[in-house]
C-alpha cells in the first residue's frame, strides 16, 4: 500500500515537471519567433502608411447655393410690362418717379388717354412711341432728360390737347398737333433757330403757351386763340408792331389775350408803345 502511494506521487511529480517544461517551451517559441514577427509586421505597416501619398482634397464651390443666395439682377424698365411698372387706371397711365427709372417712353395700353411720366430719365421721343395712340388727350413728360424729339412723334395724335415738356433739354421743337390747347416747354434750351416762326400759328385752339426760361431771341407768331403767353427769362431784345397786334389798324383789339410775360428779357418795353396797343393789359416786363 505504501509502495503504491509512493509510485503515484512520483508519477504526479513527473507530469507536473513535464507540464512546466511545455509552458516554458511555448513561452520560448512566442518570445523568439511570434513576438519578433508581430513587431516586424507592425513596423512594416506603419512604414507603408507613411509612404502612401496623401490625396489632395479639392473643395468645389457650391454654385447652386451661391446662385440661390445671390440677389437676382434688377430688371430694366423696358423689360417690364407697363402696367406692372406703372399704375394704369381708367385710361390713365402714371409712371412718375418709378424704379427702375424710365429711359424710353413705355408701351401704352391702346385705350390710354392720359400719360404722366414725369421725373424719369427719358432722353428721346421717337416717331413709333405714340404712332398708334390716337386716344391720347394729355401727355406730361416734364422733368426728364429729353434732348431730341423726332419731327413726326406727335403728328398722329389728333386728339391731343395738353402737352407738357417742361424741364427737359430741348433745343428745338417738333411739329405739334393742331388741336393743342396747352403747350408747356418752360425750362428748356430752346433757340430761335430751333422753333419755326409759324410753329404755333396754325394751332387755332391753343390758349396757353409757356416758353419761359429758354434762349429765344425773337417772339414766334402767336395764334389769335391765345389767352396766356409766357416768354420770360429769354434773350428777346426786340419786338415789332406785328408781334402782338396788327400794326396797320388801330381798331383791332385782341380780347382773348389777358396775360403776357416778357420780364427777364433784355428788351425795354417802353421803347415799343405801339406794340401793345391792341392788348387790354400791358405785358409784364421792363419799362424803365
């Protein structure tokens, strides 16, 4: 019994010794073979990672976003429908101080009778601007930059009664409609050579004529229908007995004309006493 126990202990001791030996052997293999291989592999991967060329990252702008954020360019006045840019109401078109400012006469609805396009930047009136607008009765283009009007621009306006071109840059006048009652060209640069002597003579309904603050040196022929004529602040230096009256008769009285302005001209009115003999009131001007 004792011998068997002793043998068993020896066998267990031997197995334990063999197990230790195997563990040592595994540790030796790991440290001498596996570990160096792992370290070498890790170092190689790191080296390759360093050698890889870096890709350049190009940031492309988002044009769609930029276009969405950017304010669209403002449309030009001549690209917009007239009644969107202006106010159209019962035959009247109001284009006063609009934005964007007008540089040309807008296309008008066929039934337009009254056009108000004051205080814009219109520079020229063309024949086509009012070619098909026989319904027009009043046009107000004062306060623009009009320097030129083609000669036939108003010739087809058979019903036009009032035309206001004050505060522009005109040096000459076009042919005017025969039914005009009121014509205003104050504050322009009109010269005598740019205004025909008979420009107003055939306007048999003209009652109000305003030509003040220009550069006229002579008085044009005035129709019998005139009630008011303003010629102040020009360069008029002389008049005749025929300018307002009929010099060959002392019986002629011009009953319609009740206001004549000649103030601000170099003419001395007291030097022409017979020039006003037919008038019921004396002209306003210099008599000293």
